[in-house]
C-alpha cells in the first residue's frame, strides 16, 4: 500500500474510536440487562476497557482531525461540511470524555453503571453516529481527501461494466489499441506537417525541344 494515498491519519484513527466506543455501549448495556448471569461481570469489565481505550483513541483522532481540518484541500461548500463535522465531533468527544471520567471514578466502588450513566451513554452513542455520518458526508458527498473518482457510464452500477478477468483484459486491450491508434495518428500528422516538398518538373529541356521545332 502506498502511504501517499492517505492525505492524513484521521480516517485511520476514527475507525478505532467509533468501533471501541460503540462496543463499550453494547457491552455495558448487555452487562446490565444480564446482570444476574454469571458472565455479566465479564461483559461490564470488557465494556469499561473498550470505553477507556476508545477515549484514548478519541484524543488521537481529534488531533489528527484538527491537522486534517487545517491542511486538506477544499472549497466553500466542503469547508462548511468540514466545519459542521468538526463542531459535532468536539461536542461528542467532550461527552465521551465526561463518561470516561465518570466511569473511572465509579468503577472502584461499583462496576455496574447507573441508569443515569446509561442514559448519557446512549446519548453519546447517538452523537457518535451523527458525527460519523457528518464525516462520511464530507468525504463521499464533497470529496474531501479524495485523490480521484472513477469514470462511470450509465448509472455506475454493476450492470454497466464487466467484472470478469476477460473484461479487464478486454478493457486493457482496448486502451492499448486506442493508445496505438492515437500514437499512429500523431505520428502521421507529424510527418505530414514536416513532409519535404515535391520538386517541380524541370521544363528547360521541354522548352528547348519546342524551340527547335
């Protein structure tokens, strides 16, 4: 993989943030729902670990996101989308940091989350989803950080092009044939533009013959 295709590290770290924090919500809720089960405590422990790791990755994600915000190429509409995503991310990250501190303080006394904690956790998870959507919109709708877009025909669906190896070979062959035709046309045009002029016939001998007659 060519590392140059990655404009910044924000898209890499943000996946860990979303994955770990979402997993912590599922694990903590499951631990509370099945609290009477013998394995419920393990779910709560795993939920807290994911929460703390997710909070740590959130810090790195924010730093990478700030670097991306100030360096990625953009225009007016994409700047507005990028700023909207940034604002949502700051609010979401702040709420998750509060949950991280709250969980750390309560964990020594009671590993089972309270109903209020779960309510805030649910809100933070919804905000995380909205923030992720905003980030995806900035990339897929406005093309932030994208080096190139595929050339499509029709609606761009699977039915509009061949996925088989023969299709790729045929496309490659067509491309090479087109390139050869283009080179041949350019070469012909070049020779035509620089062709030496055909000398005019020598009429001196013909005029001398006519004069004798």
